[in-house]
C-alpha cells in the first residue's frame, strides 16, 4: 500500500482533542487543573501501570494503547494526580505556600483582603459551570452575592465579615450543587471554625466537584470517544500495514482455526451488525477461545492491546464460576440454604476468599479455603431448623464434591458453558436487557454482568477496527 492510498478525511486525533477541550470547558477546568488531574493507564504486556496527566494527553494520544483504553474501559475516569508522581509533591508545596501567603495577608495590620477577594471571584467562576443547566436560581444568587463590587465593599466596611458571610453562603450552595459523595465533606466544613482552614477546604472540595463534573461530562460524551477512537485505530492500522504489510501470522492461524467448514460453499452464516461492519456469529467463539481455561494458542497480534484485559476477564470468569459451582453444590446438598438469609452472606465470603485466584493461589488451595467457609456456614444451627443439624455424612460428601471441582466436573462444566452462552448472547443482542441472565450465577449477578459487558466491548471494538481485514483474510484462507 502506497502512502497516497492512506485514508483521508477528518483528523481523528483532533476530534478526540476537541472533545477533551470541550470537556475541560464544560467542567471549568483550566490548564492548572489539567496538570493536577489525569487517569491511570493499566499495565500492558510490555508496559507497567502509569499515570497520564490531562495536560499530557495530546502527546500521549500517539500511544495507541491510550486511545484504546478510553474506548474500551467503561469505568474510565479522571482522577487527581497520582501521589507517587514528582509533580504531586510540587503541587502540594505550591498550595501550601499559597495558603501561607494568604494567612500572612490576613495577619497584617490592618488585614489585607486582596487574595481573599480574588479567591471568592474564582469560586464564582467555578460555580458558573457547576450550576450550569442545574439551578438557575442558585446561580443568580451566586452572581449577586459574589459580585466583585459587593465583595470589595463588604471587605472595606466590615473586614473579616467578607470571609464569614461568604463562606457560609458558598457552603450552602455547594451543599445544593454537589453529588451525595461530597455531603460529609461539606458538613465537616460547615463545622470548621478556623477561617483559613475552612476556605482551603472549600477550594479542595470545589476541585473535587469540578472533577465530578468532568467525569459526568466524560460519561455523556463517551459514545463520541468510542466512535472517534475506532476511526483513529483504523487509520493507524492502515499506516501499520503500509509499513509492514500483512505480516500477522497469529491472526491468520486464529482465523483458520475458526473458519466454518461450509464457509467456502456459500453456507449462510448469521451476522451481527456493529455500526458499519457485519460480524459473523462464529467470530464470538473465536474471541472466547482466549477466555477458555486451557487455551495455549498465542494471542493474535491485533488483540495485543487487550491482552491484559482478556487475562483479567478470564481470571474473573474462572473465579466466579468456581464460586457459583460451590454455591450450587452446597444448596443441592443442603436444600434449606437455597432461600435462607445465610446464603447471600456465604456467597459474599466466597467472593472475598477467591480474590487472589487464579493469579496468586492454585485451584486446590482455593477450594480448600472455600470448603472451610462452607462448613462454617452450614454448621449454623438456623440453616435447617426443622431437619436439625447437617449430618456428618452430608458434610463429607459435600467436601468431596467441592474439592473435586475442575474443568472436567460436569456441574462446573455446565456452569461454565452457561457463562459462555450468556457472554455470546450479550454480544449478539440488540437490547442487552432482553438477554436472560443465567440462574446459576444469581449470587454473583453484578460481577457476571461486568465480565460479560467487558467481553462485549472488547469483541465489538476489535472487530469494528479490524473486521474488514479479518473478513478479507478469511476469504483468502
């Protein structure tokens, strides 16, 4: 492919940056904010976890992994600067110096209110975005009370009242405008009696509220990020092909393994529409290959950006399946547990105990730990009030079953297949709410919905970016 054959059209990187600029404006984030907030980039197969500041984002967008992370991670959020970064210490030092200087101004005789006035005006600007489309009445009150002339007049005539009066008013407005997670912090600030400490706290909580607003705006524009990132990744892939051709041997082998026998004979195959590409149903099975317990095939080159994500997804699927199997075996052995109040408590404890599986603990060790917890729960005297305590024979039989859980066990196998079917159905569904949830995972609904949703995002995004190449390669196989 020649350079002149590369796709033309809108600059997708510019589109992404325009969205981020709009995000900063809507959330009233300035250049200083952009240096103080960012997000965690998870580890990849050759890069450790890192913190990317919003101010570095344009340069970082050259890293395909970053664009991909924004698109795939539905929990992607801006966060304060990572404490381990050198810039964090610098920011803290500068903030401390600022508040020391403000304290010095107020301790002069007579006190100087220059910095306080400017701070109150900055707070007014912050409220313009925080109260946008939210509460016009409160915003009008802010504009009147924090009018520059009114503030200066109050400072000239009543001195320290400019702090006391306005701080109380600002905290009341903050209490109306903040999300519930900030209520406790604002309540604590209302009880604070030291003026500088209170004012500093107001600014810190306002910064958090700006971040809350930025993440809200980010969530509402997420669909645009995803669309632009698909276009951007496609363009980068064409550039990669121009440099190295179609040298993706693991992709070709992967496609061949999953090519249906009748594909070359015109056999009709069900497809799923993903925006502007049609994905054959059997591709879902191909992606699921890398979630299976005993997969030893090398990962296709064009799935490398999702390698760590797939490993985490696979680990969570294995963990939840093990816990669900234990719950099913236990409820079958002790039927009274099925609808007993002890059940959700047992499920929660199994979830906690399995946190390190499969990364840091083997399956036999995990099952031993889970059995100990099951034994404690079924020994509860209220589990079988009519039948009496669970017998030793039942306990021994249940222990044997739990310690025998592996991929060859029929119960575990059925539960695993139901999970794979649910994940596949979710990818294929036009409306996710129409997909029936597997009853076997009733105790772990939130975790399974998260796993299946993650799988759907990986599959959909990867095929939207590379699907045309996959289909063309399949035709040439």
